[in-house]
């Protein structure tokens, strides 16, 4: 078996599982946020009325994070958070982060909830991020999340597996974001539908936590059920600092495993990539879109709002000014990252350059608040989606790029690369 199948077999209490097999698994951790908690709660209450089971299966294994509309920007958002807060109190769910601690996909790893070999199901499509820690992690809708809240179990079809092997070295101004954009451009938005993507190769093995999170975060943009990477030493050290555990159950794929598909990439000559409107697989070398006018630059999201990303952008923005035609919105992925950036003078660099620094959260990524686009406006963003209307008006356009390209473009007023 491969590592995903081994994790699923353990959770299903089976000796082995096969691709295509329908299994019921025990869930180790369930997560919802302020946007998906209320519909999950509504469905949970309907289940409770029919079954008489009115308590969640295990309040210690449920995590709720306010991140999509924090602080609430309208009455509906405030009501959603009120409903969620009351439910958590009623059910004894103590793992609720409601004070701007950050984006769920950053908060859970920081607080020690993401562990290798576990099943993590979240009410958000980018739950696949946690595959960076060797976990099986995937997103589900409110009905499935409600059943997990009630029973601690869910059903899955064992996915076919795709191996993506990456070798070579990153060149200057090229990052893990460029790698995953390039892969999506090659495979397409439906190139891995309901498949498990396993990343390997010397390049992947050498990556630290932030880059692994960026790569796994965007596997859903290829339609994948999950993305996963075997933990390396930096991942284990990260986990040891954030949990009381010192030993973790790490699964590896059998060397003779026969994958459904295999893809090989060498990044020695990879250039910075840009996903152009309105599809994540509409990927081009940045030099092909240089000079495209922008109205907004967004640095943040669960893809690229980590400290490493802020630091890369700050190195470009130091002693520079944001272009008069551009508003730059910076949203750190968590309060921990925000405080570190503040301590090291990075926030000051952003403000001195003329950027708007907002509280941790999802913000502009989903067009909720803090950076909504108007008709015809163009944004270059470090986020993960550029669908039509994703960040605001349906006539606006979004280009996806790495933090370096976003920062340089904010200075120039058009898509640019450092000299």
C-alpha cells in the first residue's frame, strides 16, 4: 500500500484497503470555521431530533476557528459567529479560536492539532493543507461534517494514487508556489479528480514546513481528494515544539507500490509562474504577462500568508513605495506570524511602503472583506483561486503569483519581476 492507504486502513480497522473500495473510518480531528459551522450545526440538530443523540461524539476532537469574516463585517456574519459560539459552549467544545488567532489551516498546525498518520476532516476545501504533516486530510460539506460531529465517523472511497516526483533546485525568485502552479498548469484543474497526490523526489524531501503547506494547500485545485508528503526532520521538529508528543506514527509508501499515474518534474529551469484569469490552470511564465496593469496586490491567505512569505515580500518592499494606482493589502495567516513580523520590523516595512496591514484571517481571498475588487479591477494575489468573481465583482480579474512577484508588482503598478 501507499502511505494514504495505510492511514485509511488503520482508521477503518482493516489490514489493507484497495483503490475504489468504500470504507468507514474513525476521524481523529474535525474542523469547521465561522462560515461552515452554522450549516453543520443546523444539520447536527436535525440528526439529534431523529436519533435523540444531542451531544457531539467527542468535544476534544472538534476545532472551530473564526477566520473567514473576522471581525464580522455584516449582520449575517455576526449572527453566524453567535450561533457557533453558543453551540461550542453548549457542547463543551473548548478548542474554539474566535479572537482573530488566524486562518484555520495555519492555526491548527500552530496549536499542535495536525499529526502524522491521522484522519483530519474539515469543513473547508483547503483542509488538504495538513497533508504537509503526513496526515490524510480532506474537506467535506456541512452534511458530512454534521455526521462526523455526531458519530466521529465518515465514509470514504479509497482514492487512486498519483505520484509526483520533483527534482532540481529553485532558481532566484522561484518558490514552492511557482512549483505547484506549474504542476497544476500541466495536469489541469481536473487532472487529479478524487485522487490522492503523493509528492516525493529530492526537491520535496528538502522542503521545510511552509513550502510543504503551500504545495499541499493547492492540491484541491487539481480536484484531488488529498495531497500528502512523508514528514522529514524539519516537520518532526516543528511538531515536537507544538505538541506534547515526542514520537509520531509515520507511514511510508511501499517501494514497489504501483501508482495509478506518475509524473516527473525538474525545476532547474523553472521560472516564476502566474495563474491568469479565470482558472488556476491557466498558468504562464511571468515574463509573458509582464506589464499587465494592476489595481490591488494581496499578500496573505492559507497558501502564502506565513512568515517566510511576508519576509520575502518585505525584502522587495524595503525602502520602496507602493505605486499610486495600487492598494496593497497584507494579511498575516495568524496572530503568531503577525507578532513575529512585528517584532522583526517587517510590519513597519509594509506600512512605510504604503501597504494596508489587516488582522489575521481569510479577508480578501474569498471576496468577504478587507480588499473586495470593483468592476474591471485587477489584483495580483498570493492566494489559491482566481475564479470569476472570487475576490469581488464578476468583471474583476485575479492573477496568482508568489510573494516576491506580488510585492514587486505593487511597486511598479503592473505585473513585474525583480531586476
